[in-house]
């Protein structure tokens, strides 16, 4: 089967970029089948279809089912490539529906790049890139360029009204190389793009989901988000086996910054909202924290939550290998905190960006400076 693929032996950065009402909360999925899902956002926001991971057989059917539901959408992409036949058909669906496409700071290469080209408007962040090369087949472990595959791609690009310059750019690199399109060379290459300033747009224009939160960045399996119901406070959310979720962040209402943590369990139906639950929180082998948590509910799922002294708790989360929660000497949950340090760093960046955006421009200079709300 003809396919386009570019394997990179490096640690992928998490992909989250936002602009012009677009949000992408994708995560590194190299070597895995594409994860295709939709975030409908709130009323007035355009649906966002995210596609992250290798493009494989069956992805067209998954994408087509979503396309039948939404007349207008943005398709956000993060992929190293995959099956060219699936990519071309997905691209045709995007072009017929008139969807826009979007690529952020994580690369969209090979088959992914062909999908991105199908967008009515092709959005690309100023630090993003899209990589192209010729189609190939593998024989005896070696990549051999295939003229038939390039012919199919050429016909597809012609249907997208690509110029000869753009067609050559998209197909001329060898299977082991990439022609890389960026915001700087897009005009020269002859592929029109709408450039999105990455840092400027990240925290300001993210559409809200149904619970009033907006994605800021995905860090491994941790999601860093902004909660406008808590004064634009940033938080980290992680989901674990056993249908348990951990959330911690900042409540910045009324100009104050209060740290909070919540633990939710799908089957914790006996929890009563606002009722007090004395718990112990243990990080690694450290001494337990004795905390008077209270019942809470989020999205129909019950859990417990509490406020805390910010620097100590975040330090413990960042350094602890795991976290255990006990209630009446019974271990309620035991969660791995792998990657939490990077997630907290992203949360601090998120909150700092929020402070920059919301500070009083008429205040004295020393009051206007960006401040780290999580500092000791």
C-alpha cells in the first residue's frame, strides 16, 4: 500500500495552539492510530475536529461519520504521516464540506500535510511547520518512490487548485527528506496560509467548552486549561485508570489567588456536595497531609476538593512520584504523578499570560509588570 511516513526519533512537544477562535489540544501520538474526536465548544463556537497520530485505514470512516454531523468545522492536525489513500479521501471530505484546517507547533508531515492542504482556509502558527515529500513503497526494508502514488497526489492537488510551484514543492522531496512549509516561506512556495501568532493567541481566543473552560496546552497526559468561572484561573487536569480524575489549579476570583485541588471518581456517588470529608494526602513517602476536604461535583461526576497553601502543594505535586488519598484509613486512590512537573510549569506560564492579558494598563509601572501568581 502506498503511504507517506516520516519517523522522528525525538521527544515530541505537546501540541496546543490557538487562534481566531481555534483551539487544538492534541498530544503526541507517534506510532499510534489517529485519535479523531470533536470538541463542540459552547454555543456560537465552531466545532473543532482534532486528528492526532498516524493516519491509518479506518480513519476515513471515523472522520466521515463526524463530517455528517457538522456543516462547519475546523480540523486541527498533528501527525507524522501514514496511509496516503486514507489521507487523500479525508482531504476530499474536508474540501467538499468547506472545513478549515489548522496546524500548530507540533509538525504535520507527509500524509497529514496532504489533509491540511484541503482546508478552505489553512491556518498555521508562526512557529508551526508542515512537511511534504514524495510517495513511496517499502521493498526489502527500503523506501522506493512510486510514480503511481505521486500521480494520485498530483491529481488530488490539482483538484485543490494548487499551482505547479506548490505541486512541485509537495512531491519533489525524496522519501527520506522533507520540504518544510512555514509561515515564512508559504508565499514563496505558492500555498496560501493564514498565519496565527502562537503566543499572542494562545490564552485569549480559545473557545470555551461546555463547562466554561478553555484549553491552553496538553503536556503528556495532563491537560492545562483556563477556567473563566474561577476568574480566568489556570488548572491542570489528569485522567487515570479506574475512572479517577485529578485537578489542581488557581481560583483567581476577586483579585485573589487561591490554590485548590479536586479528586473525582466515577463511582463515588455517595459523596454529598459541601459535606466535609477528613482525608489524608500522601506524596511518595512523605508525611501525610491532613485535610478537611468537601464534597463537590463537576460535569455530573462527584468528588472532593480543598484549598491549600500554593507553593507547598505545587512543590509536592511536582516532586512526588505519586499521590495517595486516604479516607477513614482506607486508600481511596493511588495516582502516578509522572510528568506533573512539566504540567505545573505550563500552568504557571498559562497563569502569567492571564495576568498579562487582564492587568490594569493605567496602573503604576510596578503594578503593571507580569507577576507569577504561584511564587512563594
